[in-house]
C-alpha cells in the first residue's frame, strides 16, 4: 500500500517546532513528516529515496505543474538520478517538466516523510526561471499542464498546511536574494 504524501499531509494532528525543523504526526497513519532547513546530506543512507522540488518563479509568478496520473498540482520536481547533485536534478527536472531554464537557485530546506516501508527525502529549492519556448509534455508523460500562478493564489494549487506555508515563506525571502 502506497501512501500519498500530499493526502496525508492534510490530515495533520499536531505541530511541534524544534529549532530548525517541524515535526508532523498524521492521524490514523504510522507516518511522520519532519521538515528541516539544515544540510540535506545529513543522516543520508541508502534506505532514503531522494527527490527534489523547485519553487520556481517566472516574472513574479509561481510555476506549478499538473500530473494527470496523480491528479494534483505541485512544484516541478522528481527523483535524483545516480551521480547527480541536488542542483543538477533541479535543473533537469525543471527543464523536463516545464521547458524552462533555471537562471539561479537556492536551497530552501527538506522534509523526510516516513512511510510504512521507506523514507522519502524531499529537498526544496527556490529558482528564478525563464522559458526555453512553449510548454511541451515532459519525456516521462507525467506532467500534462503548467501554470504561472499569482502568489496570492498559490494555496489553490499547493496547499501543504503549515509545512507548505513555511516553505513558501522561505522561498519568498530567498527568492529576493537570487
């Protein structure tokens, strides 16, 4: 049984802030989510599936992608390939899913999601991007649509409760440093 990380995040029981991370316990699931803003290579082992997501800004708007298969909107992202750095994975995933070029990027934080059979480390970046050209479906066929969203409307597409609010808060601060 695979647990949808987005579904479970919306069923939060309580939040605990501890220095640089946020711990969430999910109702009716043996699943925890820990959001951190320190080194994503810390405590990394081969049992952790690593993915990246990029909070991309194009002309002041947030870029979101739609997965028809998974039926949700999210920032562009995906798995890190063998031998790839986080930054290289961000550049590749953004290009594949949005046909946009990453002009600059900065690390936001990461979250570990403890599923029943594995840990998923989702590393978050903020990016400034520009289009290479018109949108084309990504090679994997996962992304079927992209949107440039006004910041005031981002929760209509990416609503990850307190963790999402913190990620967006940091993204907006760090975006101005790029």
